[in-house]
C-alpha cells in the first residue's frame, strides 16, 4: 500500500493508505472526506463539551444571558447557567456527562495529528465509528433528543452551515479539491503510479488545495526539530567565537608551548615552579 502523508500545515496533517492503481480523482475525494471528517470531530468536541456542561442550545432568537432577560426555560435538577447565553443550562446528570466527554476525547484521539508521528493511518471507517460513538453518548445524555438548531446535532447529521464562522476555512468540498505532489498539481484522470511509480511501498507528502488557489506552500528543506538543533549549534559556535575575540592578542604567552626555555627545562628535568597562593 502507498502511504500518503497529507499535510496542509503542522497542525493539520494525517496519514492515508491507498494503492498506486487508484486514480488521482478517487484519492483526492477520499482525502477530502477524511480531512473534512477530522475537522467535524474537532467541532463536535468543542460543542459537545459545552453540551455536557450547559445542556441543549436555545432557539437562536432566544439566546442571551439568563440573568439579563426573562426566560421561559424551566431549570432542571442539574441547571448550570451558560455564561455565553447560548444554551439552556439544563445539563444532564454529571456522571453521564463524563461518559460524553470521554467519548469526545476518544474521538479526537482517533483523528489527532499525533497519529502521524505514531505512523497510524486514518480510515473513513474509523473516523465514522468515532462519530457514531459520540452520537450514542449524546443519546444516553439526552434521550429526548436535541433541538434541530443545536450545533452538536447538526454536526452529527453532517448538515452544518459554516459560512461566516471561524470554521469556514476548515471544510474542503471534494468536488473543488485538487491534489498536489512535489509542487505540481496531479491531474485527476491519471493514476498515482504516473507520479509515484509502481512500487506499492512508497511514501509521499501530498497536499490538498481548492481549485484555482494556486500551488500550496512548499515544505521547508529541514524539519522543525532539525532546524532547532542547527540554530543551537550555530549559537554555541557564535558564543565561542565571541570569547576568542575577547582574549588579548598576547594571551598565548602564558602557554607552555610559547616559552622559549621550555626545551632546555625539559632536558634539564626542571618543571615550572608555582608559588603557593
């Protein structure tokens, strides 16, 4: 299997396995789906944790800080006021909420960028199972269901409207995605073997980009850890050079090799005499 390292940035990367016989178009769509699902899980965690603490979302036209407005929401046994005013405050049982939070953390672990260092490739199946587990945990916490305007429900049903939000740049629709390798766009009608060769044990760094946005930024010549090591080495050498420049020009005269009588003293068996301090 070919191992593709899809990297948009140091914080946005994952591994994906495919075959050299796959078409570029097929692989591009699969990578875009994995990319979008990873970010959907991240949004699920952010909103899911709020759901666990402050309950379902209020209607959009009723959102506001409870202490500053009249509200018809009845306070339940686990009421906790939402400081943002977006949620009702009627959270589920704290012990059940822990299950939801843990499930969210497990889902994020499946999609996390650290899997690259662990050499764990992502699959659509594993990511979808993580989303399904979150769906199950939400049903346990709120068996009556969530309102249709709740962002957690929208994420679970894959019908989020990200326009105008900070998450708008996360989504990359498969039909407008293009795949790049070695600074060149890969043509969708070709196969991976046309770019990577026919060897299945190949690893390549590829990048996803929206069509029409031009080439993505190139990878640096050295990785971040190597760059840090190089900078530390150059700094050490610079400090050593500064110390040498600070020494006086005649500092060498204190060295034994600069003593004109050292040869005579050596054959005479006489060593340098040092007075006690």
